[in-house]
């Protein structure tokens, strides 16, 4: 593994993300189990903003999710609903 904390880590063989750096959580998006990398981090970062408006919360969740994961344009609404559901779970689970 190459890289560092500030520049990111990468596999020295293929250049991809090292397996030990992938943190995928599965959630239901449009009734299909879908993996979202770094979901716990995404939710934690949005919680730190102390937002109260669901529309703004969804925007922030989507912005961070799209930076780290592929979100099909045609499924944006479904991803929005699923991400908000996860965000609103009691205890941040």
C-alpha cells in the first residue's frame, strides 16, 4: 500500500483503493441492498452541521455520497430517501 493520510492511500500494484481502506455499509435503496462506502463517516459529517431542514440534509448527504460512490442520476430520489432514513435512525446506527 502506498500513500498517506493527507493524500489518500492506494494499492501499489493496481492503483486502486486498498481492501483494508474500504468501509462499505449496505442499505436498501429502492428495495435493493446497495453498498455505500464510508456511509458512517458521511452521516457523522452531516450531523456535525446541526441541520434541521430535511431538504438541506439530503443535499449534504448526497454531495458526500456522490464524492465517494456512484449514484445513478435516475436513482437520485431513491438514494435521497434511503440516505435520509439512515441519517434519521436513532442512535446514529
